[in-house]
C-alpha cells in the first residue's frame, strides 16, 4: 500500500531509480492501481476489525482440503473419503513438553518402553483407566528415527512435545515427538576459516558450491546440488533438506569448518510494484527458497559443528563472472556464472577482495638486464 501510494503521487511516465520505482507508465495503469489501493485498504480494515473483535478466520488444512473437494478426480478421491480427510485434519492432540516433569511431558507421557498415557481433563476424568486421572493406551509406540536421542531426553526428564494425529490414507494413528536443541556457541572467525571455506551461490533450482583454501584460492572442481521445488510443500521441503545434507557431508569430507552463503531476502523485493512488468525476473526470485534454505542450513549445521557465514550478496554474480569465470574455465571444465559467484562469495566471507591479483607492471628501463625486451632492445642496469 505504501509503495502504490508513493507511485500514484508521482507523474505518469516518470522514470524511477534503482531503489525507488517511478510513476506508472500510462493513465490506464494509474487508474487500475488506484482501484487496487482501495481494495487493499478495505482488506486491511476488515483484518483490523477481526483482530480487535478477537475473530480468527483460520481453519486447519481448509484451503488444501477445499481444493481437493472441488477437484475430486484430480485428487483421486471418492466422495466418502473426502469427509474422512476433512475430519482427520482436526483429529489431533498436541501437548508441549515441560522440563523437570516425569519423562518431559505431563499431558502426554511416553515411557522408555513405549507406553503412552494421557492426562484426562476434569470433565473426562471418569474415563480414566489408570491412577491420577490418566488414560493408558493399549498400543505401544517406538521411534525409529533418532530414537536413542529421544530416550536420552526422557530419561533426564527434559522437555519433549508430542502430537497424535490420524493418517487416513494408511488408516493408522501416529505420534510425533519434537524438542528444541540447545544453541551452539559461536566460534571465532579465525578458527572457522582456518581450513578454508566453501562458497555457496543460491539459485532457483540448485546450489553452486566451490571450496577455497585459507588464502582464497579455488581448490578442485565446483559442485552442484540440485533440488526440484515443484509439487507439494512436503516434497519441496524434502528436496531442500536433501541438497543441504549433501552439502554438509561434502564439507565434512573436505575438512572445512565454515560455509559461506549469500544473505538474500526477497520478501520485499519480489512485488509487482518493485519490478513492474519484469515477470521472468519476479518469477526467478520468487522461486528461490532463500528463507527456507537459510533456516534449514543453520539448524542442520549446528549438529555437524560447521559454521555458517552470511556474506553480502551485492555484485557477487557480476564480479565473479568478470574476474573468475574465464580464468577457471579449462578444456576439461566449464565454469558457469554461478560457480564463479560461489568463489566470489567465499572470498568475501574470508575478507579477501573479489578481484584477482593483477600482473605486476613491466620493469622500468633502468632495471633492464642483458636480455632483450619485446622491442628487441638490450640494455644493462645503470650505475
């Protein structure tokens, strides 16, 4: 709304700058944007009124299930299955953990041997089948993934959150355990960069990485970790997690203790008001999962002891291609702009300039030796 208001106040056809967009191109576009501004103001007024009244218009899984209801053939659902999924989206029980309580959770308690008991509320206390108003489930549970870490936490009475939900496709109930990992202390920059760094360039479909030594020189060949961001949210999240896992494994294999990545944030840069009709560019930056990659990489790197360095992304692609793409291209290796940008990001994180060291100037005439120079002249050093 602030951007549209500012552009409406400028004359039609006025050119903008790199940081501030100008006016709209035509009177027709100006009129359409003025109508859009009124619509946005009305939406904002309704949201503020709902917030003041304490009204929440959110339904868990409502949008996805509503689309499946109107497209049963594409969703491969029959009419009896749709209500089951709709109800199962609300059939869940969740409880946060509490440190110091027995097995880390007072509401949903799971013993080391897999026994699940639920603390019944006061209106349902008559349904308890165990002492102290608890209901013990007949089934036993086990955690195949990180089960040892979960067992260590509950043995120490540390907080563990649980969520019980129904999977209608399989017809089974599942319980999910989650906990918060302690924050690792930040290591000094000199210690993190002692064995070099891996520069990473973020793109819409892959991560371009290159290893640099302690002096900022590229080592070996570049690596590319691809991911596919099409499909469901779970599929996209799995693709990002798989690419980051490969990156971290490669870093551990190389013995590098730091990964340098661009500090990108396109939340305020991918709007139509910022880039106008550049649809391809807006789609490009919208497809790049910058915030998800940064959050995932930070959380996953904490467990491997690898430091993450956020480098300034200004001109890394441009200067990397200008100074590093051609020198790093050989007859057996083709260096792309993204690979050269990874080198630029790594050098910037190390504190080195992106520009390569230039060749020294030719020796002055008073430094000539007996050898001939390019013009064929010979000389001797003067006294």
